[in-house]
């Protein structure tokens, strides 16, 4: 028991330091001075893949069309939708024929997954100096594109990604979605996304650079020439977590990237029902580990040891003579709560749900078991009517 508590404390201390560092390193997009784009404004094409997005696509397209950026086109791909998405897109196409292009998606070729194929078709059809991919469940403040383009120029980037404010509605959304952000911002030092760590020997930096890459597919902007240089979405055609794969390809090519905090300009509501949440994360969970079982299982054990075991052990330790273990468990629980509260305040979520953090971790433990059963039994996972 004491060894496990030590492991939990060590992990919490390290991840707390990373989280605090990231709180300083993850910048918001800077404001754009008046008249900044009067002399030069590279053409931006917003690319939006849409498959059965009737409940969210209207808000997404409206926000894209209302951008205050002066040189903008919007392309939406209707990926064989079977709900009301097509009718909504037709209506927008009639209203904004000069600014909006709706593309009818082609059947999915063998060897491709749905989203990479949709984004590939969008990139093929779009012009522009900058390709901006956003999801259909994402919506933008009027200044989002202007701020993003200026930031890419200021920081001399080939690729940028922005983490939106996740709008959370249901009980399980409020418990589970913040853990995705927590898993990223307690593990990945943001400062190394842009520039490699100085403590890594120069001859190893190119090899290790992809380990310091992450991305959020809800907002990704590429310089067109950089997107083409890495092979675009064709290079990740069979990747479930294609956004992270693209970021790693950027790093492998020696190109520059960075990530930003976008809670004031970008918002997203990924899921509305528990079943959507379960299926959406079920398809991504093992893929996020490149389908490698060892790190997947080890991470699950580490999460259980860190965030659940101290809570389970607390009632027993209260009535035992192990005062030292009781204190260590109490410190572990306190650090866990501090992490979750800090993240909640950072991303404007309800901090009271920090008290239910072990419940959210337990939800992921159950999901992990389900994913392992899928893997060992060969059970297919479906998303929006397609097998992955």
C-alpha cells in the first residue's frame, strides 16, 4: 500500500508542476490592432467536414461567415449526411453563394477513415494561403480568424492549434470532458510544443520532437505549403486521432507549430447525450495510444493508483493505526482536488465537479475495460453509422 501511495504522490507532484507551468505557457490569441490587415491579408479558407450535424452545423457556419477577417472563404463538405444537414447547407449556399461553397462528399475509399477523407476532399477543393479546419460542433467569435492569422505571423508558424472552451451540459460531460484536458495539460509541457527542450542533445531533437506534439481537431490552421509538404490528410488517412498525427508529422518535417488557449474566441459542444460521449471516446481511447496495449494498461493502472486508490483507502486508514499512510493519502487527495479546481478555473468550468474527480476517472476505467474487450474480441466500433 505504501509503495502505491508513494507512486501516486510522485505522479501528482510532477503533474502539478507541469500544470502550473502550462498555466503560464499556454497563451491566448493576441488582439488585432485596427487596420492590421489593410495592406496584406493572406487568403484563408475555413474547411468544415459535416456528417449528420443538423443540430450544430447552422451555428458553426453562421459564426464562420460572420468573421471580421477581410479575405475569407468557407468550404463545407456534406459527408453523405442522412439527417437534416443537407437541407441546412442548401439554404446557406443560396444565401451566401460568393462566400460559401458546399461540396458533396464522395464515397469513402478503401483504406480511409471518414474524417481524414472529408478533410482531404476539402483541402483539394479549397484555395487559399491558410487552411483552417474546424469541426461542425465548433463556433467562433467574430475575431477568431483575424487573431489566429496574426498569431501565426507573429510567432512564425507553419501550423497552429487552439483549445476551445468546451461547453458542458449533462452530468457526465461535466465529469468526463475536463479529464481530457487534464490528461494533456498535466503531461505535455506546452513550452516544448513550439521549441524543443534545451536539455535534449541536438542530435536527438529531431527524433524526439514528435513526442512534444498535440493538437485539437476543433481548430487547426496550416500554411498551405506546409500542409502539402507533410502530405496533408492523406498522410493520416487511417488514423482515428488524425489531429495529433498531423501535429507529429509537422514536427517530423522540422516545421514550426504552437498551441493556444481559445476560451474567449472558440467554443465547442462535442456531445449532448451520454451514449454519444461513450461512443465518441470509445473510438479514440486506444487510438490515442497508437493501439499499443502496454502504455494503455500502464496508464490505466497509474490513473487508478493516483486518483482512486487514495480515496478508497481513506475510510480504512481513518480507523487504522497507520497515521503516516493517512496523511500521505490526504495529501494525495488534496493535490488531486487542487489540480482539478485549477483546471476548472482556467477553462471556466464548474469547480464543484472537482469533488467528483475520482468518479470521472472510474468512468474512464470502465471505458478502458470496454475498449480492451473490443480489441481482444475484434468487435467493431461504429461512429455516425460507419465502422472504424
